[in-house]
C-alpha cells in the first residue's frame, strides 16, 4: 500500500476538502502592512485582503493599523517614531486571538508588505517576540533604504510637511524621532563606499534592523533565517523608490548606476542578518514585476498567494496530497494494530484484532 493511484488520491482529496483531517488545510493568517500615504480602510487594500481569502479560503486577514481612524492611520505613515510604532503593532497582534497558533502559545502568520510596509514587517518580525512568519512577501520595499526622498503630489500636505522637516536635517534626533521616511534614509560614504557615519550613528530604524552597526543583534538574524520564504518584488519601472533595487537589498552606486547585488555585499557574506542562511535553504526569492511603483497586477498577486500563502503544509499536487494522507492513515492503522495487539495480549478473550 505504498503508492496511491490517482483516482484514489482524488477521492481522498475530495474527502479532505469536505472534512479536514488535521491542521493540513488550515491557512495561516495573513498580516498586511500598507505603504506611505495609504490607510488601512482604503478600498484597494480591502480588495487585496478579499483576494487572499478567495485564493486560500478561510484565511484570516489582518490589515495593520496605527490608529482606528483612517486619516490618523495615514498620518502615521508620515509621522511617528518607528520604534514605538513597531512596539504598538507587536502588542496589537499579540492581543488578536485569531492570529495565534492552535496551542495559543505564539503568533504565526504569513505577511505581505507594500512599499515601506515591507521593511516594517521585517522589523516587526525581528523585534516582536513570539511572532514567527512562514512567508514574508514585499512589493517595492526599501530594504536597503532610500537615497532620496520621494516627490510629493501637489495637494499632499502631509507628504510636503514631512519633506519640509527633513530638508537638511535628516540626521537630527528631532527628525529621526518624528519623520517616518527619514528613519529608512541611508547614505553611503563616497570614499569608502560603505554606510556613512551619520547613518550608522543616527538612523532610528534601518541601521538597527539591518544589523549594520558594530554590535549585531543575534536575535534579528535568527528571526530572519527562520523564515521559510522571503520574497522580494521590485517594480521594473519604479521611479518613486530611489534606488528601486533597494527592494532586493542591493546597493547602487549613484554616480555610475552600478548595482551590487545582495550576495556581493558584506551584510550577506558575513551574514549579519541571517539572509545568507536563508538563501542556503532556498528561502530568498528575487522577483520583478512590470510597471511603476505599486502598480499591482492581479495575476501576480494571485500567483503569489497560491505559491506562498495558505495552509502551512502546502501540497503541490494531488499526488503529494495522496501520499501525505496515506502516510497519516498508515500511521493510524499501525498505531491501532499495535494498541490492538497489546490489548489482545493482556485480554485475549476480547477480539481486539477484528
Ligand atoms: C524613538 O522612541 C524610542 C522609544 O521610545 C526612543 O528610545 C528613541 O530615542 C526615539 N528615537 C528618537 C530618534 O528620538
Ligand atoms: C568617509 O570615510 C572616511 C574613512 O573612514 C572618513 O574619514 C570620512 O570622514 C567619511 N566621510 C563621511 C562624509 O562620512
Ligand atoms: C561609484 O563608482 C565610482 C567609479 O567606480 C567610484 O569612484 C565611487 O567611489 C563609487 N561610489 C560609491 C559610493 O561606491
Ligand atoms: C558578484 O560576485 C561574483 C563572485 O564573486 C562576481 O563574479 C560578480 O562579478 C559580482 N557581481 C557584481 C555585480 O559585483
């Protein structure tokens, strides 16, 4: 009874769908962290959540918010101290029963980050105890920071306000404590081609979560390496994120445009952040998608949700599902036989081996 034939496997499959045996078909909850200038109750974001539920029915979707009022939530994408924002999100998700594992001991999720929400989810994973992630997927994020602040639309006063504060003052404690994008601004020393002293001294977020300072946080590296998949999408025609290759953790020479891929950087070779370890188990995925910044393509989302989210134990084919179930049934049969035999031996009158 080793291999199930296909029709038997299909029957089992139907059975499994109708009456899930164990945690096999229980999808992991999904955390979504939106980008700069967005708000949790935005319709587009809600529809992404709905799509995730459609693709993996039963998925509980939690869209991260820093305030119950949408406008305040949007303001918090521009203004605030990321240390306290991440602490707040960590508390919120710990207090959300639907995000907890079956034994209630910890929070385990898949995570989807849009733009700056991507590096914030990574920071959350690194800093929030009792939180683990299976897949972390980021779209157009700034894992290696930004070299320039984005242009603001004419009427976007929040954006303009934050940019005005930054002007020439990016490294002051005042700005690092208050302006969100300044906390993932990153500059490079032109003569050494390494992270600048100012950045290493003053960055309130990125230099820490990227473990770029002399003193490394081992826990951060462990948490990152514990991911099953870290999927990084870069938008091919992104002109908002400078440089867009930051979404792949790459370094770009601003003068020559030369790109140093993550694997050629010290952060990887010395494995400051667990990225090399993750890569060695095929957990690092670099992806491109057409379009400008955050021009999400539904097909790409669907494929992503199918490939990386859903039930913790993914079955790639009906055949594999057949094997898994067979294994389980086989195990039960053996246990039953074993227990039955023991019972028979201690009490032979009882026909335990029917
Ligand atoms: C941000 O908040 C944390 C926690 O309250 C604090 O320790 C840190 O100094 C703040 N950052 C800045 C740049 O003020
Ligand atoms: C660049 O690095 C050199 C060598 O460490 C240092 O002397 C210089 O001050 C740095 N420049 C800046 C702008 O950080
Ligand atoms: C960029 O490339 C030029 C030419 O190779 C080099 O002189 C310069 O130091 C590089 N800058 C950085 C920041 O790596
Ligand atoms: C990265 O490193 C590899 C191996 O050391 C080398 O062959 C390749 O040219 C490097 N690529 C870049 C873009 O630096």
